[in-house]
C-alpha cells in the first residue's frame, strides 16, 4: 500500500511493503532554478530547431572562419571519385552515409528509422575482433562500382509492464539481423551492436574535463556499497598514439574528438585521412580494390582540422522553464532516486588545447563519462576495449529536452529503442535497477515532475 502526504513545502512519499518501508523526501526550496547555463560561457539561448548548431562565444576570427569551413564539410555530401568536385570526392566505395549531417542532422541525434543515423557495429569473441569479411562495421551503401555489404534488419516486440500505481506501459524490445550479405556469409560468431548518432553539442568541453575529475567518480569494486561501480575505459588515441581515458562513443571507446571525427569519416563515409589512410574494406572484398580515390588522403589535414574545431565548438542550449514549481520538484526527484550517481552534474574544465572559451568553464553535462553495467536488457554482448558487452558510457543529458525540436523525434538510448524519456528510464537495469524501480513506484504526478525536469535540460 502507498500513502502520499503533502506537508507544507515538503513532499514525502512513503512506500510500504511486507519487506521494508522506503521514504523519499523532496523539498521545493532545494532546487536547480539558478542552473540555467549548463555550459557556462559556452551556452546558447537559442531554442529553435537550430539550437544545437551555434558556435560558442569567444572564438578568434581565424577560429570562427574555421568553424564555418568545418560546418560546410560537416553538412555537404561527398561524391564518388573521380569528380570535378575534387575537394569532396572519394566517397566509399562502401559507406553508411554521404555526409556527417546525415547521421547528425542539425548536429543532433539520429534515429533507428531508415537512413537516419543508425549503423551496425560488428564484433566477435571476447576481444571484439572484426568479422573476417565485413570488418567492424556493416556498410549498407556503396557507389556504383560495387555492391553494398548488406541490409540492416530490425523488428520489435512490445513488452507490457506496470507502474507501482497500476498504470501500464509498453517497451519495444528490438531484434537485429543482417540480410542480403553480398560478399559471403558473415561469421556465425559475429554479433551486432546497433548505434545511433549522438548530438554534437558540448564535445569540446567534455574533452577538457580533467582525467582526475573523471577518475574521482570511479568505483570499480563498489567500495561504498551503493551498487554503482563506474569504471573508466582506456583506448589508444590514433592522433597522439597514447593510451588515454575514453570519453566519446556509446562505450567510451574513443579518447579524443580528432580521433572520433577521423574514424567517422573513414568508417561511415569511406573517406581516408592522415589518421586513417586505408579504405574501409577488407581483403575478402576484392571488388573494392583498385578503384579511383579522391586523393591520398581524401580529406587533407586542413579541412579535417576545420571539422574537428567545428565539432569542439558547438554550444550547449540553456535550460528552460527553471522557475516552474513542477520542474523544481522534478529536480529533487532526480536526485532523490539516485540518477545523479551516474549522471554527475558539476565539473570545471581544464586548460588544454587552443580554444580559449572552452577553458576553466563550470559545466553541468549530467554524465560521469564512465562505464556502467546496464543489465541484460540493454546488453549487446559485444565488448569494446575494457567495456563489457553490458557496459555503456553514461549519456550526457544536456540538450535532452530539445531533441524533439531539433530532430523531430524522441528516440533515445544507444539504438533508439526508447520512444520517450520515460521509456529510456524504464530500460535502465543493472547498476541503475534500483533507481529505475524507485521511478516505477512513484505516483504518476511525481513521475511527471521528473519528466518535466528532464525536458528542461
């Protein structure tokens, strides 16, 4: 049985069961109403469909010019070589998209719908070795000299669950397959890890969070006994050649924005660079060899660096509706049920790099950048460096409430299976199981407070 009490300005939720009594106390006056500029001076007040596409304030004139050059290369489509458009030829021969913005439309999130930013990573065994024929990623498009590798298949099964107050909800459980394999049968041990493109905002700030600040939140052996045991991923950065802490990607499998951008050009569009000089096909796809290229490399360092600067310099939208009493209550439920254990709020960036506005900024990205075991429900069973098949990096939440405005959808999680913020919460398991259950047991009014808070971010 549940009893709800409204005591002055304090909401007290007491959940009774035959095993224990749990109390969640929420105070209206301990709130986040002053927390508006989530990215400090790198925030933007725009709330339109272009809210993710503004440059941060304070770039030098040369950097501002590079930003616009990078924006051009990010948004315009690459073409097959040879072409009169020599600065943008070299597409493929195998690819998933013709431009960066195809997966990050208006610098936002992709979706699991056709040609909208979903791709399949492929991995086998405990070391995540690539498929012998198809490599580490399925390319479902090609230029006209060869055939695509295959097609992505997705089907869903609806699963009914119930909140503590008896209201029902439905989650869609996906199943993934590859059909029409053009170069022979995929290895029987190859597993599929679907990934949806993430929003691009605030990446330069995340890159400057001091490593010590990230590791301060790690608790690999759960020494404090709270059930949360975040761990850092470590990866070799292709730019520096050093082993660094992973910050980017769904499994924190990339350590720098430069690595992320160059890898995406190569793996997603088939564009070589000084960091990834080889085309993205395997020796078991001989028809892809010997075709015309767009140069050696196909994107030169000057243009690649412009895209890297662009990706580092996208501002984060300010929060909205912060004075709403519902949002204030929701902020407290966010903390009370334990969301902040992984969605860490406050950091100060360091002094690295050459983009002055990113340095020494107080930011609130709502992530610890660590890996957490999210349970079997979200597991892809594909390891990635130190990440297991059920571990995922905590997703930053800044900009969450504007995804629908920018991209016209609310598909969330690594594969877009969640159709709403609430469904994303209800998919949480593993280390987040306790927080998910606390949310599930809240009355609908309090659940709505929390959702209003999340939509304000």
